[in-house]
C-alpha cells in the first residue's frame, strides 16, 4: 500500500472494512503492510467525512461500519481505479507498439525483452500479438528495456532509443516523412 494514492488507500481500507467490520487498525495495518498510524489517519479521515461510522462493541473493541455515503465512495473509487488502470494499459501498449514499429522498419522480427512485472507482461503480449518472436536471451536481436512505463530500444550498438521520438525513427529507417 506504500505507493498508492490516498484514494486508492481509502478504497482498499473500505473494501477490507466491508469484509471484516471488526478488524482492528493493527490487523488492517498488517494486512496492508503499512504502519498503524497510517491506517489510523485514513480511518479518522473517512469517519470525519461521514464514510465510516465507529461502534463500540466492547470496552476496547470497535466495529467499523461503512455508511451509504461510504458505499457510494467505494463504488466511485472502484470505477476511477479501473479507468486509471485502463489508461495506463493503453499507454503501455501504445509505447510498445511504437517501439515495435521502429524495430519492424528495420526488418527485424525477433526481440528480447528486459523488465519484470505487469508492464513487461503487457509488452510481451503486445509483441506476440504483433507477430514478433520474443527471445529469452540476447541473440543479437534488439533488446527492449522496460523501465516503469517507458520502453527503450537497445540496438546492440550502444544506442538506446525512446520510442516516442520521431527523429530517432527517421534516423534508424533512413526515411524522411516530409
């Protein structure tokens, strides 16, 4: 939960509270991998905005209840999260498609991918959809390095290209679109 936005953190906390209303702040912090103080701050904020109510069950035990406003917030945050995820997915696919176009212009159909995680997997699937062979080891093929949401082409000659620079494409292909 460390790299999430406040909205994403609120969404995760609301979802956890819905599943387990008697969860403690300590158990929520353990489940989400953050400090208890972080959970405390978020829950106090959600309570002050009317999204969550607190009910005392025992002397030291609380129950968190999501209000109708909290349910509406959770739905809105879920939709926002899905839309944001699709935007990132489209961005990664666009950047990978642009990089593959540069490789294809040079008559190359085999690439290596260097990177891990979901973004690298999206890039690998995009390459396969475009008819490229994805080699496991560098065999003289260009290496596409995945760094965050960016794709860099390493041609093996010491030059690295950021795909969204038209001048690099013109230099590689020797063509002039004008």
